């Protein structure tokens, strides 16, 4: 399994031009990584924005895809879900320690993710933040927020259904958190109508995004891998 830190995230370099923080450019980054590693075809698992990247790749480089799994994302994204994400993206947390941040995240996410142990939320905050003497720092470029705002100001989001339908012929699956505010029940159902053969599973007690360690998530992932061989 290969995990990619997209530009501006994790250990990847931050971009000089924030306009390169775009789904098409990030899709090209995936192709360049595959070329660098001499890998012809892959099964791609795209979580949230990564799912949009997967759809672009299906439209432009379908021959490189052995299979695709979309984790809680589709060709329509509700405005309230976007607003929730924009409320925190690019902002350093008020919490000063991992423990404080985990407690705050657990309280905030409890309605969508009931019964999750605190240790799991601690893992989540360690992914997104670095502990410093001054508090918690972002482990991604804060200018990602500026890029998102610039893209929103440029005009309405284009119709993503043609990109989604580019998955036709590629073994594909979608995982939805039952409490998700990013992949609505309506879009989830429409995806199955638009793409016959799409494997779909809904994970109870999960919002955006399922952790992918749930039995239902793992079963779908393994099934797509089997079909894609």
C-alpha cells in the first residue's frame, strides 16, 4: 500500500503558488508519482477530496486505474458540509496540547461518531497537528484555506457527474458514513443509479469520514481489490 501526502500536507512541500492546490493538479501529482515508481495501474482509495481526485483520474487517465473506492464523497457536496469544513480548515486550534484537542474533537464529533474512545481522537489530532512550545501547529499549509476561498470566488462548482460517470468500466465502490454531511443519502442513492455495478455500503455511527477499519468498510475494500486483480 502506498500513501501519498498531497502537496501542502504532511511531509510534502508547500506550494509557492496556492492556485496549484487544486484537484486537477493533485490528480496529476498522482500520475507523476506512479510514473516515478514505475507503476502502471493501481486501485485507488480516495477519502473526501481524494475521491474527487479519483474521479478526475477516471476522466483523464482511466487506463491507470484497476479499481476505485470513494470514501464518503460523491459528485454533489452539500453547502452545509462545506461550511463546516471551512469553519476550521487553515486555523490553528485553540487547544494547546494533544489531550485538549482530542477532548474538544471528541465533544464536537460525538453526534456523528457516538461511542468512539478518546484514544482514537488522540490519533486523529496527531495526524493534523504538531506539538510545539507555543501550542499546536498545523501539519498542512494554512494557505489551503486561501486556495479554497479563491476557487469558491471564481464561480459555481462545475457539474461533477460526468467525472463520476467516467468510472464506468472501472471496478468501483463507495463507502458512506450514515451521519455524513458531505455525502448525502440522496446523492448516495443517485450514484448507484448512475453507475450500475457500483458497490455501496453505509457504515452506521460514522459521519465524515468513516475510519476504514469498520467491518463493512473493510469488506467493500477487499471486494474491490479482489475484482480489480
